[in-house]
C-alpha cells in the first residue's frame, strides 16, 4: 500500500480498489419512524406525495393496491384495491387528482383524491409505468409499452399524443428550461432526448462505462443528469449540453431511484441490494459520503426536500412486514 493511500485510509477515505473517491461523513439520513404496511406483499414500485395533507401514495405492484400513508400521523389511512400491477403514481395538487399507471393492462386511472372515486381512465396498450406531471401545461407524461411516452391532458383526461422510443422507457425527467425530456431506454442501451414542444426525438446518447440505466435525476441549474446504472453498478454524472460523462463512480447494486438535493448538492441512491448511497457533488467529482444499510429489495424512495424528509418503501422480507421508512435529512 502506498504512503498516499495509507494516509487516505487514516483520514477516513474508504480503501476500495474500484473507487477511492469516497469519504465517510456523518450519516445524512436518520431513521425516525417505520410505518407498517401490514397487508402488503411482494414488490413495491413508485411513490408520490401530497404536501398539503402529508400523504404518501405507495404503488404496491404485486399487491395490486395503492397504500396511502399519513406521514405526520404515521399510519395507513386508506387502501385503493382492485388495481392491475400499479407502477407509476402521481398526485396533482391543482385539481386534487390521483393518477395511477397500471403495468398489467396499461390503464392510467384518474381518482378524486378526496373521495377516491374513479373519474376517468386512459387505456394505454401495456406496461404503463413512470409518470411525470407538468403543472404549467397541465400535461401528464407516462412511459409505457415496448417503447413510447404517452402525453395526456390532465384536465380532460384524454390521450393527446405520444413520443415513440426505441424501447420501454424507465425513469425520465422534464426540463422546462431546455424544453427537453431526458429518457432512460435501457433496452436500447441509451438515453433518448425529446423536444417537449414538438414531442420529437432530437438526440440519442449511447451508454458509456455502464448500462442498464434505470433511475435518473436532473439538475437544471448546472446542466447535469445523474443516472443510476446496474451493469455494472455505477452512478454517472452527465453534461446535458454535450451528452458526455463528467464523472462515474461505483454505487450499490440494483439502483431504482436517484434524487438530487439542490440545497446541499447531495445525491441519494436507493438500491435493491439493501443500501442508500449518498454522494456529494464536488465540482466535477462525485464523492460517496454515506453507505447506509436498509433492507434487501428496498429500491423505491422519494426525496421530500422542502420537508427535510426521505421516504423508503421496504417490502416484506424474511417474515418482517412491509413498511414505509421515514428518514430525517440531517
């Protein structure tokens, strides 16, 4: 071991042959509560949040339900049953609607978020998944099928267009500032970029250094895209103006959600291997500062930056009930 590496280890830098760009800091997440989901089995997918009422909407995919948790009261207050592999879920504050995308039959179902009465449905072909909402245009974007993003008018609850892709879309992000949609398309081993206004694909960036690109976060301020890859397990920082990698570091395996916290330049990656990895953006470098143990299969999370909270959906495992874990961001 060289003298320099020995000094790094003494100072608390992790000696790792794959990645020396890691510094141990005090954990940024403190687990403050576990809210049991007693009737939930199997895989859990995406989470949405109603800030006003402090309600978390959790898509329990294998359970065919959406579980509604009062984060303040720390209890399940409602279950929406009879769904078909719910994956994407989004709460629309302006109209107080809840939209649930179903993977089995492709239906995007609109509910009144006060009464939970069904208001309408948009029938997509199959595998409706991630949802994003543009509050300015009142448009919903839903990834689905073997390769498309549906564009839905949230007010009329009608399909008004689609963006064809080269494979099934995983996470994607809207950039109003750049008039773009950045889309992970792991089946095509690329990130596809569409123009928001026209809905046309304007560029395709082939993956480099790592593939199986599932989660994504966007920093519009500094023109950066953060991509979680599974093969091998890497976190990539990409310049959105060039499409080139700025930095790539190792992370835990089976990443499914990535969030960028603008206020402190931190990135949170939740992974199915049973860890939350926390990275600090230091100029052009990604520095891993935390490696927090959770539970195997706990891939789904949600950053509540304005509330200083981080939510983690933990599936039932080895006789332990499913739960929503609530962290405080320190």
